[in-house]
């Protein structure tokens, strides 16, 4: 059984941990508020661009090389995780989804582009070619990094070194409902026409001219959106985990304080019993001496 001194030492240690986790929870909450506004603000624009590109893909597929299926059977996967831990199952879910993707494409030559220090323990298990490995996830805004990454993907696709390009990231929904998502960005999948439309789109100066400028922008936006969603999801996961860690630390402190108070009370009771016993013994000796 622990003594009072040891219990007090443990209480001080856990109080220090609780202060750290509480501070981390507040930092993640502040960053999440900023990143959530960024994601929710940019999502409608990206969805509009994606819808326009997929809609025009039905009419211009034979002409634009980014819309055609090329002769390569190789596949490219861009995996986005985090540099730091303490965010629950965020990184392990991404790694599990990446391992599942690699297993599904085990008969194909798979190229990998990774972002995040936590993926370093995943790469040796794949045995696949790594085109690019980023140890540090870029801080927002992501324009310079994502533009360079989009250029790398387009170059490999146009040179027919890859036949498909996929993104793997954590899609941000709510604090506790974020999930890994695999999204194909090249070649662009056209919107399926399930029934005849009662209207016709007219494009000026023409579908081909628009797609020549819009497709590279779409790819940059897709990668940028993936990094923004992953960053918001990471902060959400870390905020939830640090909040739970703070609650657990406070519960442990309460239990240890209660145990320390019980020990203290037991010590006081023993001292009182010793005093009472000694007093009665001295009183008994006094009575015997007086009787003699």
C-alpha cells in the first residue's frame, strides 16, 4: 500500500500531466476553429469545379490527355498523415487504409507519395517505390507545396508512367465522425448519365479550351482540399483525445486525493488512540499509587 508521501508525489505528477493535456486541448480547439472555417469555406468552390470538370469530361474525353485512360497499368497513391502523435486513432486509421489499398493493388506496380512523419513506420512494410516522402506536413496555406505535387502527378500521368492517381486522407465531417477516404483524381471520372437531360450546356470559348486551363487547377485544388481536410481532422482528433485525457487525469487525481485523505485520517485516528491509551494507562497508574 502506498504511503502518504508517495500519493502526494503521484498527485503532483498527474496534475502536471493534466495541465499539459488541457493546454494541448485548448490549442487544438483554437486551430480546429481556424481550419474548420478554411475547409467549409473552400469546399463549395472545389465541389463546383469538380462538378464542372466531370460534366465536361463526357464530351471531351478523347481530346484531353488528363481525361483519357493511358496505356500504363501503374498506380500512384498520395497518403496524408501527421507529423505528431497524441491524436488517437487518426494515424493508425490512415495506415490501415493504406495497407488495405496496397493489398487490393498487390498485382499492380504501385508508386507512393507520403506526407507525415508518422508514415515512416508504414513505408518499409509496403516494399513499394516511394516517389516522394515529406517528413513535415506543410502548414496552411498549402499552395506552393500542392502546386509542386500536382505538377509531379501530371508529369507522370502525361508521360504514361502511371495510369491512375489516388488520394488517401481523412475527410473532415464532425469532431468524432472523421474517416479515411480514398479518392481517384486521375483520370477524371465523368458524371454518369442515368436519364436523358431536359437541358443542354453551352461552353464558351469551348470545352477543349476550358479544360486545358481547368484540369490542372482541378488537380491542384483536389490535393489542396485533401491537405486541408486532413489538417482539420487531425486537430479534431487531438482535441477529443486531449479532452478525454484531461478528464481521466482529473478522475485519477480525485481518487488519489481520496486515498490520501483516508490514509491521513487513519493516521490521525491511530495517534488519537495512542494518546487515549497512554492517558488511560497513566491515569490507572496514578490511581494505584494513590491507593497504596
